C-alpha cells in the first residue's frame, strides 16, 4: 500500500510537470491507491515459492499464510469499502460542466424531438387526439428540463468557452477520422492532424483556451523533418526532400482549411443554440482567424504553384466523390434496390477508379523563380539576362508563423527576399513590417555586419534566399542593385513605403493583398491576446 502510494503521489506529479501525462486529480489518486490492491501478483509469487523444492516447508507455509491473508484483507477491506470511498470523494457525480450542460442539451434536444414528432404525426395521418397526447408529454419534459436548467448561472464565460473548445476539438477529430477513411490521402498528413486534434482536446481540458491555442500553434510549426529538408536544400541545392515535405504541407494546409470551414458551420448551426450568441461569437472569432490564416497560407502557395494546387484539389474531390458513391451504393442495397451481385460489381468499379488516383503528385519547387524576381523593386532596371543568373543563385525558403529569421546581434549570412508572405522586425521602440517585394538583411550583408533587431516571419510565406557573400558580389558586379537598395532604405526611413502586402500585386488589387493581422495574432501573439476578453477576465483584471 505504501509503495503504491509513493508511486501514485510521487511519480504522477513529475510526469504531469514534464508534460508526459495529464494531471490526475487527488480524489482519483486516492482511489487508485486504495482500490488497486487485489493480490493477484502476490498469490502468483507465493505459489511459485511454495512449489520451489529449494524452499523449506516451514518458510513456504508461512509465505502461503501471509499471502493468503493479504489477499483476503484487500478483498474484504479495500474491496468492500471502495464503493463508499467513491461516494465520499463524490466521484460518482458528473463534473460541474456536465451537470450544467445536461439540462441545457436535454431541453433543446427534447424540443426538437417534439417538433419532429408533431411533423411525423401530420405526415402519417395520426389523429389529433393521439398527437396532442404524445406532444403534451414531451412538452412537460421540455418544461421540466427548462425549469431545472442552471446553465446560465452555473458556468461563467471562461468555463463555457472551455466547454465549446473541447466540443470543437472533439468534432474536428471526428471529421478527420471520417476523412482518414478516404483512401488516397497522405497517411502521414492525416496522422499528424489527428495527433494535433488529440493535443487540442487535452489542451482545452487541462488549460482551457490557452491550452487549445498552444496545441494549435504546435500544428503550425514546421517539423524536424521539414527543417532538415530545408537545410539540405539551402546547403546542397538538393530539392527532393523539401519537395516531398512541401507536398505534405500543401495537403495538410488544404485539409485543415476545409475542416476549419466545417467547424465554423458546426459552431453556428449546432453549438450556438446551446452556448448562446456571446460564447459562439468568441469561439467563432478564433475559428474565423484560423480559416483566414490557412486561407492566406494557401494563397501564397497557389500563387507560385497554381497547377499543382488545382491537381491536388481535383484529386481530393474525386476521392471524396468515390467515397460518397460507395456510401450511396450501400444505401441502395440496404433498401433492397440493388442485388448483392450488382453491389459487388459496382464496388469493384469504384475500387478500379480509386486505384487510378493512387499516384504521387510532384512539382518543381523552383518553378517560376525567374519570373518572381521581376516583382522585387531592388532588381528594377536590371537586364533579363542578369536576372536569369540571379535566379540560378537563389534558394527557396518556406517560412512558418513565428519563425525567427534573425536574432538581435546575429551576423547576417543569408539575405531574404519576400516573394509572398509577411515578416516583422522588432526594434527597441517600434516594429516594422515587411511584405511581398521586400528584402531583409541586405544592408547588413553589404557591410558584413550584424543586425540590431530581431526579425521573424508572421505568416506561412514563400521567401527566396541568397548567401551574404553572393549578394555582396552581386552588388559589386551590378551597382544598379545597390542604388535601388539605397533608395528603398531611405524610403523606409522616411515612412514613404506602402503598407506591407501579403501577395505581389499592384494598382486597384493592392487592398486585397493586405494581410489579416487578427489571423496572424492567432499564431504569433501572446496566448492571452488571442481570445476576446470575457466578463470573467474583466473582473479578474479589475
């Protein structure tokens, strides 16, 4: 008993502190210590000792008596008192959130059942007397649940937001499991999304809204495999690993975006009647920001890899259509409209068409790099032949929200050219944002110096990079680039540059390329600024 108590009360807090397991409440720990003793292992070890011929009969007899007594004590003392311990610790009762939610859900659900019953009775021609009798019974149950409903007073805004996030995370997991059954989608991508959905459920349960946002941000971070592939691309100009990682990122962003749209509809249609307009607006705003963040990320990728984007969307939609076709055939067979032989034949046809989609799409990550260089003001007036040579020296860098590009005091070894995306430099007294067409680290690279501020990416971006040594040689060979850089630097210092744009557009379309900074805050701002303040927060701040 003491050993079990030492393990439960000593090891579980350490595992929870290191994030290896979720925290376990004290009542559950007490129940685990008291109810986990049954003596099965004790009896097995005692029998092994008594059957050992090298152990004297007196010792074997003593061990058998002690082991049997221990088992009987745990059965009659621990076993019989376990039920009363559970009642004393109130583990048989629903949590406060579930108690408050029970009457709310039942009142809404029974109200819908009552309305459906009335409609069915009218369609099937039941007599008005029978219909009114059954509907009145349901009316009384709805009224009783509404009278017992304490949802508005039992839970504060913060608890209701937590409850909504738990439901949303569970719903996302269910949608992903349905998508996982569609053959042809990347198994690695689906497993990554499912793991992050599980992490969001656990984060919302343990840390509320902050835990949910932290888990969401971990999904947006590049994996170790992606970072290694990008490093190989930069140093050795070997594109294959990065190409495969980008294919998975493209698919992950696309699936996550579609799921976010589905969650937004679910929030408005199903959860708003239960949780109320205020809570649904708060959680809905977070979902809207997530949709904007993913949509802008897809825009940057579609801009440069439009053909691959269309091919991927086409294949995904065809796979979904095949899945729906299979379900339709199953429904027709259950209604006896299809024979078993015809049903099998149709399924074989679907499988044959699915096999035709079972191939890996590929794309060239360097596609169109020369045309993108024309969009940079720093290369204005440079001959096309020179731009072709510059393109050969460029590498591709796919940034993630919050990724640090330069650290304050760091020597510049790489110059970043923002083809699409957004970056921010943090100076002591102000921040400067850079959008499509901007260059980071160029001035410091020419001086072979260090940056005096920290720079980071704010979005899923598409950058091009060049080593500082190659850039210095480039400016030395083509002074026009240095003149353009000097002009742009002075314009930045005077505040004459336009607002940072997400995509390289001009003219009347410039306003459409402005990024959604509220969506960017979801991935980069402190977690306490992601959600709108609730009434509970306002009281705490006061």
